[in-house]
């Protein structure tokens, strides 16, 4: 496996946990690899929990859009959700940046002239 910063591994783990719970995909092997990788970092579960919550909110907001139900929910609702997704993504980036600072691994994600900055 390619070495990734702890913040990326934690983010991927949170998404895999969501997929495991919400789809028929069996990701236990991948989850185990990520959990093993993160096991050496004290206090990491708190960050994973935060990312799990944030990614879960993003998942819910995107669900109807991913299913191609834009006409049913209306373009105004799609736009509202896009703004909310951007706000949740700001929180996601913030948590990942906190991990970079806390563990001194990886790099901060800094947006310049971007809707999510």
C-alpha cells in the first residue's frame, strides 16, 4: 500500500465505514488495513469519529443527487444542498488540517480563491 498521511487514511477509513454500513460492498479487509495503520496514533479515534459524522452528512446530502433525482427534488434544492455540502467540506478540511498539526504528518489543505475557503 502507498504511504499516505494520517489525515488521508482517517478520512478514507471513515468513508469505508459508511460504505460498509450503507451499501452491500464488503470493505472489512480495507477497514482492517486502515485501522491497523492508524492504531499507532494516540487519540486518532476522535478525529475519525468527527470525519465519520461529517462524511455521513455529506453522503446524505448527495444521496438523491447521486441517484439522478434532481427533477424530483428540484434545482433549488440541489443548489441548497450544494451550499451545505461545501460547508460540511470546510469542516472536513479543518479536521484533516488539525490532524496534520497534531501528528506532524502530511500537509495542510489551504484553499485560495475557492468557494470552500
